[in-house]
């Protein structure tokens, strides 16, 4: 049994590519994964394909370029799965321009 088994992990960009591969590995290792993505249907299909594995995937619709969606997604994870142990920021956001033109407060 891994020290991480049963822990909650958030993976952004979970609908395809590297994010999808990370989700599969984590669920097979027994973690409870919140898979965040804009294309929620793809994450729902992935969750179905992973049923019966040691862990579980919970699809969460979230566009990481929209701050309120990120806040709502994290609130949902905490309320429904518990506090996350890890966050894997795999989603990419492309905003062309000067970096300081997009301020975000934390």
C-alpha cells in the first residue's frame, strides 16, 4: 500500500494527452483524482473506463483561464473529496501580450 493511496489529487488538463496519462497512473495507484478540464465529456468517459481500479476519477468542469471557475472547482473538490494532497497543473493557457498585463491576486 502506497503512502498516497486514498489521497486526493487535482489534475488540470485531464481530458487528453499528458493530463489523461497522469490521471490513469494516479487512479491505478489508488488515488482519488479530481480531473479538471473544459471538455468534461472526455473526462467523464475516462472516469467510466477507470471504474473498478484501486482509485477513482471525479470529473470537474473547469476552464483554468477563468478565475471563478478555478475557485468553484477547488471548493467542489474540498467539499466532495476532501482537501487535496497535491495539485498537478498540466493545463496550458495562452494569452499573448505582456505578462504584467494580466494581474492575478492570490
